[in-house]
C-alpha cells in the first residue's frame, strides 16, 4: 500500500499549487493525475479577474476581485477572505505571487496583477488577461500604438490564418482605441515543414531547432524590410525554449517579436503544465500519472484511504489529508448521471453558482440557449467553507478533505476570466490548510 | 431580363428536382430558397430512400414508384448513395405476427430493386452479426435499404439545374406573389443578405416550399392545409452498430438506429404541430422516447454519446383521424387554376425524399402542358455532377499524398469531381490542410463549396461538406472555416465573428435539450475556447 501525508487528486494548476504549498510546509506529497486536463488545454496565461459577475470589463483585476467579493458572497474569492474585501485581495495577491515565484525557474511571467491587458490570439480575436509569459506579453495591444504589425503564418499549419488575423488586429485596435498603423500578413514555408496538416506542436518543436529559428529569422528580416514592419507576430515561438527562440529571431529580423495566444491545442498551456510539474518535483513532490481516484474509505469523517485505478489495476493509498483538485467536466471532477451533475470521487453534493444545492435539477435547466451568455452550469461544483473543506451530504465536511480549483462552485471562469487566479488562490490555501490540519 | 417560364419556390429535394427537370426540358427557370438548399425537412431527414415496402399493401402503385426511384437515384447519384444492412429486432410473439405481412410483401419487391432477400435470423445468428443487440430478442429479420446524402442530393440537383441554364438563388425569400385578374405573374423577393427587394416575373409559379406551402399559397390568396408533423433525430458520435436496427417503439410505432456517415442516427418521432414550422423544436421527451424505445433492442444506446438533436417538419397530405404512420406518403400536385381559379400557380403536397425526382417529373409535365411545350423528362437518365465516372481512391491518395480516409470521405460527397478538388494541391499543397478533423474536410473542399456550390454561411458549408457535424460539433473547425469564408467572401473581422457566433449557436441548440456524458467535456472546451480565450462573448460590432 502506498502512503502519502497529503494526496492531491488532479495535476492541473490548482492541484500542483496545492502540492507545492503543502510540500513547502515539509509534508510528503503525492499527486495523482489521470491525464491531461483543462490546464493542458488552456491558453497558458494567468487570468485573475476581467469581467466580474454581471459587470463589464474591469481593467484592474484586483478591483474586480473587490467587486466580486461585494456582490457574490459564494464566490471562492469571497470565501477565502471570509467576505472581507481587503482580506480577499490580500490573499489573492499572495497566492498569485506565490504562483509567479513557483514557476519562475521555467516561465518568465510578465504583467501586473493590478492591470489587465489585451492580447491577440490565433483565431483573429483577443483575450483579456493579466499575466502572461514574456513571449506573449510582448504583444499586448497597448504596445502596438504606431506599430506596423506583420503577422507571419505558415502554409499548411492547422488552424492559423494570418490574413484573417490581420483583419482581426484592425478590429481589435479600433475596439480598444489603439492607433495601430498597419496590420499585414505573410505566408512562410520551409522545406523541413510538412506541406499540409502541420500541427502547432510540430512547428513549436521545429522552432526549438537552432538552425530553423535562424533561417526563420532571416526570412522574416526580408519580409520586414519589404513591408517596413516594426513588430512580428508568430503563432508559436516553440516548446522548450520560447524565450531564447524569440531572442534569436528578434536579433535576426531586427524587430520586436511575440507569439499569439491560441485555443487548444495551445502550446503555452502545455508548457505551463510541464514547467509546473518540474517545479513541484523539485520540491520532492511525487507525481503518478495515468491513474484516477476511483473510490475512498473514511472513518469518523476522516478520509483514510483513496483507491487509485488504472484499467484493471487498483492501488490503495493511505492518506493523512487529501486535496480534491479534479476540475470540472474537462478534468473529470464533475460527471453526469441521469442528466444530473455528480462529483466523481467522493459523491459530494453539487451546488450552483449561488450556493444552492442542485438536488434534482437536471443539466438542461442549467444551460441557456445562447452559448455566448453566462451558462449556469459552468459555476456548478462543490461548496467549500473558508478552510477550503467541501461540504458533504451529512452537512459537515470531512476533517481532512480540501478542494481546489474549478471543482469548486460559485465562479464562472469562462465569463470572468478568473481561471488561474482562483486555481492558484484556492490551491494555495487548500495546500496550506491541509498542512495545518496534519500538524495539529 | 427577369422574366421566366417557371419560378420554383423552395430549395429542398423537391424544389431543386423541379428546377432541374424544367431546365432540362428547356424552360427558362429560376429557383428561390429563403435559407439554404436542404435547410428544411430535406436536411433533417435520415436520408433513407426506402423501396416502399411499407406501402406495398395499402398503396401498391406508390410502392412501385418508390422501388423504381431507388433504382434511378442509385444510377444518377451513385456516389452519394449507399446501402445499409438492417436487422429488425423482434421482441415479442405479438410483434412477430404484426411483422409477418411485411416479410411476405418484401420478397417480391426486393427482386425488382436487386436487393438481397429478407432473412429470418435466430437470436444467436443475429447477435453474432450484431453483438450490441439485446439477448431478449426472439427473432431478427435481415434486409437492406438504400440511403442517400440528402444535403448533397439537393446541392447536386441544383448544380445540374444550373448547368442546364436554371438560376438558383439562395437566401432569397419570396415575400409576395404577384397577381393580376386572378392570374399569378410573378413573385416579389427579398435578398436576405442584402435586404434588397425585387420583382421577378414568370409564367408559372411552382410552390414547393414543403412545410411552408400554405404560407406561400396564402400570399396568392389561396387557402391550403397540410398535416404538419414533426420528426426528431438524435445524432451519435460514432456508428454504434454495424447494422441498422429497427424495433418497436414504446407506443407501438417503429423506431430505427442507422449507422450514418461517421455517426449514427436514431429516429424518429411523429408529432402533429400547429405552430409555425419555423418554431418547431426537438424536446427532452422526444429524446427520452427514442432512447427508451431503442434501449429494448440495443441496451447500450443509453450510454452512447449524443452529439446533437435535430428536428424537421414533414409536409404530409392533410389526412386526419388516422395515426401519422397511416397517412399516405404519396404526393399530390395541385393545379390552383383548376382548384381555386388562380391561374399560373401549382403546388405540391406530401411526398418523401425517395420520390423527389418523380414529383418533379409530374409537376414539370403539368408545367409543359400549360405552357404548350413538348419535351420528354430525362432526369432519370442523366447523372448528377460527380456521378459521371469512377474514382480511383488509391490512385488519388498516392498522387496527392493524402490519407485514403480523407480521399474516401471527399469522394463520398464529390464523386468524380474529387480529382478536380484535389488538383488545387498542385499549385498550393497547403490547400489539403484539414479544417474539420472529425469529418476530414480539407480547405480545398470548403473553398470549392463557397465558389461553386452557393456556400454563403458556415451552416451552408456544414451541409455541403459535413464540416462541424462530428463529435466536437464545430469546436475545432468553426474558427478556421470562418477565416476561410471571410477571405473568400471579403468579410470584415466583425462580420466573420457574427457568422462564427451564428454557427456555434446553431450547433449548441441541441444542448439545452440534452447534454450528457463526455459531450459535457466538449461543451466546456467550446465555452472556454470561444469565450475565455476567443472573447466571442465580447465582440460587439464596431460603430462606424
């Protein structure tokens, strides 16, 4: 039988931050990850708060957090500060700073937690966020004032059309009142690249190649000279060494270079998971991949054992404390049974965004027709107390079970753009509280 | 000149067939479709072109016609026609008696359409063929039916009409019928994309608007009643069974589960509706009725992944006091001069997909008679575009270095024209990049649909290429296709975003009825990608 002082179920941002934080307290931590979840698919940037519940765009994420605490008492941001705005803001800041520090050996996150920025994406529109890897942050729309932007595409690359992105750039500039001088595009090709159905990861891997990135820089220098461009946007700057690749290309082409945000499959998201995992491993956290938590045993409201499962194979793990960071539907933390939402591991009761139990409410009742309106289903999940302990059907929580990330109800990461902010904050305090609970 | 011999209203399988027949007989023809080709009942049906066995006892002539039409369609549209073997699962003794007659009449008809004979299989034999069948069946009857891609049928028929000189105008709505001294002399239409209105004159107006026939007739001051009947289909992510399965529904009707293209389709319901057919929607009850019914024969159906729910409205002939299933599927051509004293107007009621060509033939005969023209129908002889020759899949796959799967999917839609589409790669190999990964649709095929098949919106591209119809329901292809559409049609970013949102809204329609199992993860992914990362919830059109 395996043993762990703290078992974290889920290897996304929330789980890994919780694992790192618990390990910081000197505990022996085991993370179990069943496969690539939502973080792996995410844009790889740090959203804290851009559109607070029923509000328009907020330029200051922390002000957004404040408003959220005031208007949405069941929001995790409100819960971590016990309803006190200043306390919430302080705690969110502390957690996000911890996240920046935690990942600093692998990602240079740029930006300011008190300022949201507009970043262009590969689908021709934009994303609002507050911190992003340096290679992405360099392309923030504010910096494109008076710029002549050249968007470089690769023939045959799946899902990137620089011509459309150029027209999108003009739309974004006028929407956000940025005086973009010109948005141009160019198509690149290279004998080493597949002629069609080239994937983002193939291109990213190629970017990491010394010779390729140099040649790309040279090709771009020519394009820049012809078009008199001042900035170059690329769909990706590589997987292993984006920062270095950017520098090489910038030197060759002699203009500012940045990479665009992209929907899944997103390279920055994949980079973030990889780096976070390296960072927690450095803290002596063990990570088991390919297993999922399939059952548990409890005694007197304490979780004693978690059963891990992979195919037919079952491994019981004796645990001191457990952190549930299984995510929503993408991660598998929430599942469906007879049209109702279920929590997958412990069968915890599921609540809506306002803190009301779902009971017999069926999924279609939690959806609205317009896919661009707020979907109540997104805010469903388990309900936590200020210690991040999820409520059980018996009313009171298990003494040693904590929850983190999007398995928690009360927030809509899609609408708010608060995904990593809440994941980091709830992960941080879940990890810390798990440690306290064991030490006591 | 905007004066025509014939104006056809409706771009479904019937309307396009009429336009084709009229044009082939040398009539100056124009067709108006309010939305897109095959966007009504044609696009919501299962694509079965039944040999008509069901009608053999009550309506032998009609059954004969169906059988004949299957042969014609297999000939003129061979690349979009496919054969599906079917097992009728019999669960009770009582049901066995009911099915007996069916088995008898089937035999004689199958010989005529060169189909395999019906076979009665023991439960063991049947389950060996189709392991997903319930162990509770007492018998299974094996036969087969032909199917057609209904979207392609309408598009190819319209293309053929165009090649013979007809004009096809999609997104053009008839807003009025022009009438003088009791005689129809044309229509007033509105271009729904530009808002422009114009009058178009014609000697004969043919109302083939399906469920909207009464609405059009009203414009000419004619009262017409149909029995509008809603049918709902549930679409699954994979073929589920190798055989089509038919079984008795909870209320004694029949329901079916057919493997269809890359997925499976479960249907159908039959509910009389009395509202505007535009407002017809699938409901939770219909989905549950279908699943609970099919569950008796295929127990695992409840666990299968539903990707979509859709409905269509059958324009049945107004026979009442009998169940929907007993209403004739034969059609009626109405000469409004004879019936209502309105000269120049013809309409069609009832009918079904398989007889669309025959309906057109009968109507065109009447049109010719009225115009004093003599020309024989040739629609059953000449192939539709793409059906003219054979395609060598291996050769094409090797020549263009595309996967055999991609080539075979392309050929199932484009037939002999596949070669021309793949030829784009000679000047630009990147044209073979997949846009829709679920259905293996290339950029070249999408551009072809935009340039040569009246593809104006993303929904149009879906109907023509199956883009966005797979398990991801547009999540990974919608934005890619929007960029191509914008490029081809010179749309601004703002217009393209609006188009993208309209497409995704349509794709998500079924979700508010049923969203289960792993489709929830796909749904969350779409939400996150398009709103959280793509900000489609905040791309308001800019003011000038």
